[in-house]
């Protein structure tokens, strides 16, 4: 899946990720903005480091990484 989400803050190209409620995610390094598409909606997380994105997008279980390291650590803003 190569979709793009445009928001006021940034343009983010999405990468398909599977597991749990996770559908896709994308990252804008310049803005340090992570966008995560879940079955319940699409959310933005600001202030996410490139290292967190790298670990999340390459994790053997992205859903577990998301729950343990992103969902609990960063404030979410629903965009869809």
C-alpha cells in the first residue's frame, strides 16, 4: 500500500503494517510526525524520533511495538 495522507502539518507516505488493530503507518522525519492507521481510525503522534520510527517499522511485531513504545508514550491526535 502506498497511500499518502496530507494534513496541515505534513505529507506522510504510508507503509502497510499488519497485526492487531494496525493497518498502516508512515513517518515524516522533518516534522517528526508519525501517522498510524488503526481499524478504529487514523492518528498522528508528534515528536517521534527517527529511531522510534525505524524500530517500529522494522519490528517483527509492529503491533506490540506500537502498544509498548508509542501508544503509551506519545499523545495521539485523531485525523480520520
